[in-house]
C-alpha cells in the first residue's frame, strides 16, 4: 500500500523535484500494472491478434534518440476516406513510464475500426529531459500522424489525443500549447488534435485567476519543467474553438485533485468548447486501470466517439483485450454489449 501525498500540495514545498522523481513517479508508474500484466501474458506484445495488426515506426529522432510509435490497425484494406485515429500518451510524472500502459485501450479501438497508436516520448529518467521536451514530442507525434495520414490510412481531420495523468497533460497540451514545437518541423501542418480523451490529467500547473482551489499555492521548479509553469499549464491556454473533450477523473484523487479538472471543464465551456467531465465517486488516481473502470471508461470513450460520428453504433468487431486483476482475457465480440455483458 502506498501512502499518497497530494501532488498539488507537494508543489507548495521547496523540495518539489525530488518528490516528483520519487513519490509521484511511484504513484503514476503504478498505473501501468494492468498493461504490465498484459505484456507479461504475451497478449499485447505481438503483431496482432487476428483482427488487429500491430507495427512500429520511428516518428521522431533527436540526436541518437529514436522515439517509436506503435500503430494498431484493423485487418483489411485501407479505407480510402481514412479512418479516425487516436494517439495515447502514458503517465509517469514526465519522468518514467512506457507506452505499454495504454496498449489494451489501443488494441480495443483498433478492433473498433480506428487506427490507434501509443507514442513514446522523452522522460527524465531515460533522457534527462524536461517537461517542455515531452510537450514538444507529443506535438510532434500528432503532426507526424497528420503528415503521414494517407499512408497510415488516417483521416487527418479525425485525430484524437489521449493520455493519463502526465500523459493527459501532454494530450491536452497538444491542443492548446504551441510554444514548444520542434523548430525542425514544418509547422504549416497542424499538431492540434480534433478531440481529447483524458484520464485524471494534470491540467493546472500554476494558480489561475478565478480559481477557487486555494491549495494550489506553489509550482514545480523551473529546472524540472524547462519553463515557467504557466507556459505549460493547459488551463492557462484554453481558447475558443478547442477540440471536444471528455475527462475521466476520480473524486478522491489525491495526486491530481478533481478541482483542477472541474476548473478546466468550466473554462472550456465558458469559451464555447464542448467538455464533458465524468467523475468517478470515491476513486483515486489511476482508477481507470482497474478492470471494472477500464471497461467503464472504454464504454464511455466509445460513446463519446460515436457522438462525434467517428464510430458506428452497430459496427461489428471481433476482438478486444480486457485487463483483469487475475490476468488477461481476450474476448470474442460481435457488438458493444458483448464487451460488457449487456
């Protein structure tokens, strides 16, 4: 059992970075437990499960560092009109973690007819990087998919960004923070997604005028972030015309308090953007990796994408990977209700 200390409370202390590299990393890395069991069981590490084809490409190189994108596609011919896509960014306090955290979700959405991807990005433990580098990589990932949309079979106007905790921060940053784009890239191609699917995301890294959340009195050290916190705090950069968004957040999250998600959602709506905050009562950080909530958040994400017209209501699909506490099940499905026993 890990004794959690509130993330935004810790930000008030002077010893911010060591805690982020310690306790927060432990908290956020623990989210990947389901994905780790899936990988150990061999269910998600291969080249497809019959209906889903997996491959890996390098989407960005910085010096000798190559950043891979794992791409999951439904078996069959490319759709000439392009399929909707979703890119997942893992959590880990911008300091650790791997793309395996969202592999189950990626395979699920590929089974639903999307092109689903899990992106690696620079983190402190492996690359001695700062948060602005992670933001840059996330933007590069979205831009890379859009540039290569035709070859990948993606509709460039239907690309969603998704992620959990620090990865949720990166997904939101792709929509609203342009300052840290890689100067080597052609910024004529947009790096902004067309929808956001966020899991207990870190959306407020500094106090914001109008916020009633008084516990946010300090900020991470600039050396860790690479910039003043307001510059990489998604809530500070919300603008009209932002992408439709759904946020899943536990009401008892002691790492990224629910108040920050509520404030972000209110700000989105005040500017005319669509934002749905789904609160899970009594749940803490990383709840969505538990089998029950993995199912429920997949269902609600699926419904969100259906409302956008990205998924078909009665589309037939055949395989889905679901993580359970005791291991892995690979369920044969003929429709959405087959997943959840409805």
